[in-house]
C-alpha cells in the first residue's frame, strides 16, 4: 500500500511539472506564430507583391563632441506581438516579419550586386552554419566571409559572432543580398557574401 501511495504522489508531481511546461510550449509556437529559439524556417521569404513605400534612411547626425562614434540609424521595428523581438524575425508558422520594403528600398541598393560572386556553400533549412568569429562588418564560417548591411547593423547587436548558428536564405527582393537567420534568436539581417 505504501508503494501505491508513493506511485500516486510521483505521478501527481510529474503532472504538476509537465502540464505547465507543455502548455507554455503550445502558446509559444501555436497558432499565433510565436518566435521560438531553435526553429528553422523551411524556406526564405516570398517576394513582396504589393510595393510598399520604401523606408527612408534617417539623416546622418554630426557626433557630439563628447562622443567618438556616430550612432547607427535606429531601424528596429516595434515588436509585432508581446514577447517578440524588436527586430525582423520569423514566426514558427513560417511568416517573415519585417521583410516588406520591396525591391526599391534604397537601404539595400547596390551598385554592383554579387560583386564577390554568389554563395554556393548551401542555402536553406538543410544548411546550418556555426559562426566562427569576427563581427557584423566581417564575419565568417567554414572559410566563407560575410558582412551585415549597414542599415541592419543595430539589428544584430545581440548575436554571438563565435558560436551562434545561422541559416542563409536568398533575398528575393534585394539584388546582391542574402538573409542570415539566427537560429538562437529567431531574427535575421541582410548580409553580403564577401567570398571564400
């Protein structure tokens, strides 16, 4: 009888722990399209159909005398839902939030698209790369070198440049750019391939 009571108490205790954990997971990635660290989108974003008004870059400001470096423009979009990042991100339902400026966005215009060639190392869900060093202006993995778009620099300040895993996707709207999706954070930035 004592073993029976211990068994009942153990089952009840496991239930108290497991049910809240299970329900949190459902809410995080359920029908709302949560942002979930570890999620990898099946494909990149679709091209923008209706041409949205291009975002104008904020005018450059002269640094104050006490500062040594001018701040990058603040282009962090507000979180689309409570608990979501203030950065372009991908919902667990595959929706790419923030990729809506279209082909004429002046912030991603290049004079020489694919100046350093095209990336042939593997694109999409089946190719997860671990960052090996550097920073946003020049980072690398597996001897492939990249640079974050100047307009996106403040969107990747929380990336770990020597350990984060990323997935590269084609950018269907901005010629010469790719999208680097951070698996840990669920966010992405525009990146340029610099060669091998």
